[in-house]
C-alpha cells in the first residue's frame, strides 16, 4: 500500500474523532465458550473476563467453567491438592453515615479465588463449543494470519495479546457479529504481537490507561486499519470510542497521532512481509 493511502486513512480517523465519537461496541457476542460461574451460569464481566481469559490461556484450560472452593464442594466436587486459584474481584454495596449523619451508599471492593473445572475432581463437564454458525472465510486474510506464524488461541469473551506467552487470544469465530469484524480484531492483536521485543521492540508494558498503554493501543488500531485496507476488509475498527480515549491519554504529546501512524505503518509492513509457511517448507 502506498504511503499516501496510509496518510489518507490517518486523516480520516482524525476527522472522525474531531466530529465526536460514539461508544465502541465489541464486535462479538458472548458465546458458550465465555468464562462463566458454575453455579449462576452467568458470564464473568468487566476486568474478570480478561483475568480469567489470560489465566485460562496460560494454564491451557479448554473449559470455561469456574467456581470458588465452596461452590465446587456444594456440587460434590473437590479442588485438587496443590492447585492454584485465580483471583477475581467484585463490588458489593455498602452503606455508612457521613459527617452530617446521613446515610450514603458506597461500593466495597472484594476479591475471591476461583478454580477452573479442569482443576477439580469429582465432576465431569464437557468442553462447550459455540453453536454451529456459518463462517465465510476471507482467504486473503486467513493466509495473511497463517503466514505470520503467530500462536493464536480461540475461545472466551476477550481479545488480547499476552507478551509472556507470546500468544494471541480471540473469541471463537462464530461469536463475531460478522466475518469482517473477526479479521479486524485479529489484525489489531497481530499489530500488538508485532511489537514484541524480538520483533519490532515497541513498549508493551504500560499499565492500563497509562500514556504508554494508550500509545500502543493507538498504534495497534491504526495498524489494524492499514491491514484491513490492504485486504479489503470493512470490519468495525475501534475508531469511534476506543481511539479517542487513547488520544486523550496522549494529549501531552501533540505529535502522538503522527508518531503512532509511522509505527503503525512499520508494523503493518512487517506483518504483510512475513511468510512463515515458506520458512516451514524450506526447513
């Protein structure tokens, strides 16, 4: 893709942000592989989705059922000795009196430990899989993903790149609202993947909502838009609500969008230039 088209894409994103952004809605549905509590059968929400998704991927769990020690016991099961739980959080309502003697509500942050069904004895649950739903592959996009050689796992209700595992996690393909949104999300995570130290060596360790984190998210979304443009994909990229928040976090650097655009182009070129299949054949 020519540089002028990259510049055009960047300019269009800036224009969209200046017009006022609408909230970004994740382009997938929580499918049957979303991490859920074994008793309530409700999917975990918020940061717990990410916590359990990362824990499940790092430990190789393929079943999304989780429960506390007591919950598993109530079902006649027992957590195996030596198994380590995963800490999740929740807010419970509380009430207290202020200085005026008036009652006011507040939220109490609590945490507890949960264990995956694969850490438990005395109960058998089959790994759930999403209902069959036609997925029309975009061959060029599939080949581009394959040729990167990236390790990609599917399942759960979150999309992320985990540097410590050098692995990408994506929801199941059938969970996405359409095929293009799957590929747009995959490209976003591939741009993150490209920034690993042994690849393009970008800063990937910023805390959530920190300037470094914000800047990397901006790079990833611009890079994803470039790759999607290359492939002719019209997925729901996160321009509207997502990038705006990162631009605010990067407000101390008025050149952030231009720096990010240059790094995004470098990342897109890197991803487009990979051919792991050719390396495998040669080996």
